[in-house]
């Protein structure tokens, strides 16, 4: 397997493990998503892997994008260096994740926030624990959801539940996530990875060609729908980035206080 800067990849008993290694928060950027997409494609290409587990080191599964305290945002709401690796490129890599061919089990042991929630929706199944948090906190930032969540979240938990998460930006604990179908397996925190491995191994026991064909049928058109969703999401995000509310949302999050939005 190739060597990656921010992820680890290995295969054992037909299960490929992709581990994010940016603890404690595992903030994502274009490079990280590109590495994960490359790893998925590498695992797709080998007969030694029949199912994939996506996991992470540290406290969070993925805390989304790191906006800092907002002081470094320019007039267009971009962070330093972001113009050279625009969100449109990141979303192109995100769509690559959804074009992967083999079943993926997500080991969500901690917070999956914003775009990190988007990443957590890439796997076919999610194993989690009571301590985990699933957060679509975009409106609390004065922002619009991204990473294809417009498509993926309602398809898993239904339109009304997705709207509730988007409109309120509330934190959903692991137990509630399990009840609403956002997570498929609920175990104690120290058993999340083991349970995810077990589910991936259960999938990998089955006929590999049949698994590939069945998954392709069940997820037919998903990547294209995610691509269309990200194009619309990016358009809305590009506008909202320039607002005072976005800067206030980022600043308030850094200061751990309730934002004072003005609607402009």
C-alpha cells in the first residue's frame, strides 16, 4: 500500500482500514480528502480487500474545517491559502469518495461536525457510541451545508430529521443518532472500532463479485447526485461567506458563545 502523510492504510482478513491521523480534531482540507479518496481507489483495485473500515485517531472523528477565530478571514470569507486550494476542488475529491466501489463501515467514536459529518455520511454504515456527536452546525456559522449533505443526510434519516439538524444546528448524541437511523450500531466507546471491524469482516465473508454488484445497484447514481448537490451548496456557501453573519458565526464559535446575528 502507498504511504500517506495524514492517513494510515492496511489490509487484514480482506478488510482494508483507512485511519485518519490528524489528532485530536482531525480537521479536514483538500489534501486529507484527496488522500482518503486515493486510498479508497487503491483498496478498490486489490482483490485482497473486500470491505473498508474508515476510522480516526484522537478525540474527534472529524471536526470539519478549521476556521480558527475568524480573524484571518479575508473579505470573501476565505482562510489564508484557501484561494490556492478552493472548496470546489475539495468537493471534487468528496465526489470521488462516493464513487468508491467497495462497502465502507465508519467507526464514528467522537464528534463528526460540519464537513466532518459529510465525511461520516460516505460510509454505507456507521458504528458509534453514546459519546459521539453528529453536528450539522452550518446555520450556527451563518453558512450553508456542504460536502453533499443536502443529498446524503435526508436519504439516511428522512427529510424532516435532516431539516431539523440543518435548521437548529443542534448536537445529536450517539444514542439519538442510533434511534433515527443515522448510526446502525451503538456500542461503548472503547468498542467502536472492534464493532466496525466485525461488521466489515461480516460483509467481507460474502462473495466479492456479488457484493460489488449489489452495492453498485443500491448506490446507483449516488455520486452524481452528490456532485449536483455540492455544486448548489458551493454556490450558496460562496455568497454566505461574504456576509457579516458568517464572520460573526465563526468568531462566536471560537469564543464559545451564542452568535449575535444581524441578517446581513
